[in-house]
C-alpha cells in the first residue's frame, strides 16, 4: 500500500536533499497506482483501494487467457494518464490554482453526491443492491468523531471506534476476503489453467486507438485531483460510467471490456499529478498521500518557495 510505504520512508527523506526526497515519495505515489492493478487483474484482488474498478474487467480477461493484454492495457492507460496529469501540472497550474479556491463545501458536496448517483447507475440491473451498499458505506463513514465539535457518533462507548472505520482497510478486506471465500468454497478443484495469449507490449497500441476513452478519463482524473478531498474514487466512477455510455459494446463492461480497464486506470493515474496543484499553489493537500508529502516541504522549508513557483 502506498500510504504504508511512504510512511516508512518518510523519515529517511529528512536527511536527503528536497528534490531527492520528493522524487522518492512521488515515485512511490505514482507507481503504486499501476502496481495495484497487477493483483487486481491477475487474482481479482486490488493492490490498493483505487484499483477496485480494474477487477471488474481485468480478472475476466485473465480467465479468458488475456492476462498479458489486460496488463498492457493497464500499463498504457496508466502511463498516458500520468503524463497528461504532469502536463496539466506544469502548464496549467496557475490557472487551475485560481479555480480551486472557488470549490467550497457546497461544490464538494454536490460532486460527492453526483459520485454516489453514478455508483448506483453504473451497476446495471443491480440498482437496489448498489443503493443499499452505498447507504451502508455512508453509514460506516459517519462512525467516529465528527470534525466540527468532535462529538462521538455511533461509537457505542467503544474507544477503538473513535477514529472511525479505515476506508482502505475495509475496501481491501472486502475484496480480498470475498475472493478468499470463493476459493475456500470451491475447494481444491483441478481447474484448467487458461492459456496466456499475446504479447505484453503489442496491446499498448490499443490504448492509442481509444482516445474517446482515455482522454476523458484522464480529464476527470485531473479535475478531481485538483478538488481537495475528492481523489481517485470519484474520478474512476465518472470515467467508467462515461466509457460505458459511449462504448459500442456497453454490455461487455464488467465481463472483460478493454475500454473498462483503460477508463479506470487512466483516471486514477491522472490524479497524483493534479493533486499536487493545490498542494504547491495553495498549501492544501488534495488527498491523504499529498498531505504526507507536505511534511517534506515543511522539514526542508520549501513550502513558500513551491507556492511562489506555481
């Protein structure tokens, strides 16, 4: 998990030059987005919470013997999404930094509300189940101390619930445990291993043939990365839902659609570069990982310099 890796290496960066320490942490931040797609595609368990949607189409492709193609699509989409977010950071940081302060609590609430609506809409034929699980997730997020007056909500007098329910642990646990239970119920069956077909690099060309998928997905990632507190989840649901709507084969989504992998990976890999825009320009972290990187700026006394550069 990137948060754990950054937390472990964060003290080591205090003795490094600022550019070296930031490069180390940003390398972990960016590479973890694609790294989490590898177990998501190969064994239906996302390596990080932001790769949850990749399991929808990545694992079905693996079962068809197209693991190499799925990994190549994920890598190509991740690379393009990351490059576009870095270009946005370099070229449009001053403009986007002027827009970012305009997003207040009302705008962030509406963006989150739209994301919740898309969660239900995306699950075609399972709207009731998706709505119920969405309400359950909202309830779980309210457990702990509320951030305004620090009153306890649904802790039932248990101190260990005061810090709330960790989203990353819950998401990974649900995906990993569900696959573990499936394997446990199926037993030790001698299932034929799917033949792995194709090259690992040839499908990279497929990504460039899907500009209507990866360009909007990367755009969603950039926009959602700029808005503090939104991040990869909302960007993924936006891009995945849009890709399904404009696809000529929407029925393949969730069953091994290459467009689904491209939309998911391009969006979540476009967030890291964009999340640095409010961090560098305003000193406001876009998400939890960029908040950890802000510590490095404080230690090396380069916060004001970063804001001036932007």
